[in-house]
C-alpha cells in the first residue's frame, strides 16, 4: 500500500477522531470510506454507552419503580443496554451486514446485506465490575465479509481467523473514556473530551514496551494453573514485579500496554480452555498487541494463528510486552 499511516502523516496530538479518520483514511484497508464510517459508528456507540455508564448509579432512581426509564424503555442491566446501543448504532450506520456479540448466541443480521463488514464484539466486558463503579470496556473486531455482498452473512464471515481482522480496538470507560484502535498499521488512542463530546487524539502511535514489571492474573486460581505458569508467577514475585489485576480485561490490557506488563488468563482445572472468548476478546487484543510491538500467545503459539471453529469458543491468553510473553510461555 502506497498510502501513508497516521504516524507518517504527522497528525498532531489534539486532532479530533473525525479529522484523524478523514486524513488517514487512505491508509485504511480498501480505503473506500466505508471503514471510516464504521469506525465513526463505533465511536458514536461508545459515547452513548459512556453516557449510560456515567449515570449507572442513578438508573434505579431515575427509573422509578425499576420498570421504565425516561425514554420509555425497560430498565435493563448495563451490559444488555450496551449490547442494544451498539447493535443499533451499527445497524443505522449501514456498513455492517452482521454482528457477533458476547450477549447473543447467534449472529445478528443488521438487515444491511449490502454491507461489506462484519463486527465481533463484547459490548461491555468486565461484568463483575459493572455495578461497582470500576473500569469496564467495549472490545471490537472488524472483518471484511467473505460471503457475497447482497446475501445474508454467515458464520463463515466471522471464522476467518485473527490475521484476517482489518481493524480492532476497544473503548475503556475508566477515569477517562478512551478509544484505542488499529486499522493494521499503528495503534492510536483517543480520549473523550466530555465537554465537547469528541474523541481527541491523545496517545499517538502507541508502542508496547519490550518488557515491564507488572503481571496481571487472577491469583486465586494459582493452584489450578499448570506448573509452568505457577513457576512463571513465582519468578515474577521473586523479581519483585507488581501484581495489578482489575478483573477488567480492557483496563488491565490498557495499563500494561502503556506501562509494560503481561496479562494472563491461562487454562485452569475448571476451564481447560481458559475463560476468555477468542473472537471478541482474545483476537482483537492480540491484534493490538502485535501492531504495537507486543505479543499474544495461547501458551503454544500466536493467538492470531489459532484457527477458529465456533463463534463463542474460548482460549487461554498471555498478552502484553513481548519479552514477558515469551518468558511466560517458554516450554
Ligand atoms: P466477562 O466477559 O463475563 O466480563 O468476563 C471477562 C472478564 C475479563 O474482563 C476479566 O479479565 C476476567 O473476566 C476476569 O475473570 P476472573 O473473575 O475469573 O478473574
Ligand atoms: Mg467479556
């Protein structure tokens, strides 16, 4: 591709997401403008979900008896609300023909069979943190469909494999709200300016530190891990590394991406395939890890090389700074 990346275009920190997308569009795969529109739709959905999250503690109050909210919709849990909002934004945008969501068993047809893209997503990850005001996130992964345009999308469109993602990213609802994504070149982060309602480029060309001293894992499962994983964790402690685990994948991944560290959710006796879902948790974060210079492995090989067989399959994951991931999965 002869087009320039956002980095080469020297887009300044402070530029809005819309302007960033417009100026760097030629660097996007296929560069037809449709992917640009899709990213804008995702950003819009993120802003809407951000608004819902910010009033989460008020929902019961605002909803009176817990039956209906001010818009006349039934009161629902935030992850369900996020799912509905996301699907609506993608349907309205028109670029997406089908969606695979953690919240729905089957793929969702948007009614736009002319759409060239499919999106796999976890609309609101970190379910245990939703009701307690701790960081949560949205994760998304975009493919160009392989079934003919104009027909109904099928599972085949989603089971292309991680290397076929044309873009992936997340929205972190934390102390500030951030959108981080890559269209296959560099990884860039945008912070939501709440007063303007705009995502502003704040973290340009994010590069994963080669190594770090943070390890993020649910240590309550220690005795359930393979001996090799236990040894790695023992080593982290021997070296005096910091244990940091929110239990929100997006938040844990984001911190480690900026500071250097490893996030691991290995197989356990209870969950031999791990807990996290390949298509909308592991693949997109592995994509971002690799594009930023980090690594992602299932303990045997690169996450992105796993051949998917079903929409909601799980995978163990070791993701983050390259040297730490290599060390953790060393045979
Ligand atoms: P969820 O999709 O039900 O929210 O589960 C995914 C979450 C991740 O965000 C987090 O890293 C992990 O599950 C925490 O799991 P555990 O509570 O077993 O440590
Ligand atoms: Mg999840």
